[in-house]
């Protein structure tokens, strides 16, 4: 069964993108980069980068593993949210580290609901 871990920007999650609802709704509806998943896929985590400059991201992945080990839960896919992949000045480094160390598929992108403009 596919189990998804979303990673986003600590500065943005829940404060700017309130409730992280667009990622969650996008997953529930299998919209955007979640179109690939079947009905039985599960969202197993929503993780922040840990804060600028994202130096602790690999340790945070290790913490996810440890924290979920008693539950026998582990992600099969990581999605990097647009708050991180599209707007973080450290995104290249962070995504490179995730790709190098996760050991599972890393997909850039989550929901498709970013408005193209503010006005108009
Ligand atoms: S390192 Fe990037 S993703 Fe993390 S809090 Fe800072 S701006 Fe956001």
C-alpha cells in the first residue's frame, strides 16, 4: 500500500497556508501530483523542514522512522510541497538531501490549487 509523507516549509505550514488544507484536500481528492495514487493510498505524515536553512532535514526523516516504528508505519513516497520546492531559497539543497537519503521515491509537488494571480 502506498503511504505518503509530505514535507513542507516550516515558515509556511499552518501559518501562511492555513491548516495545510490544500495539500490535505489535494491528497483526499487525488488531485495534482496525487493523481497517481489509488483509493487505498494513505497519508502518513506532514513534516516541516525544521526551519531555515533546513539543515536538519535528514535527521527529521530519521525521527519520522523512529517515531513510527512502534506503529509499523513507514512512508513509501515523499512529496515535497510547493511552499518548499517553489518558494524556499534553500530548496535545491533540501530536496537534494531528501533525494540522497530517503531511500524512497521523492516527488516534487502536491496540490494544484495555487492561484495564478492575486487580483484580476
Ligand atoms: S529552509 Fe526553506 S522550507 Fe525551511 S523554513 Fe526556511 S524557507 Fe521554509
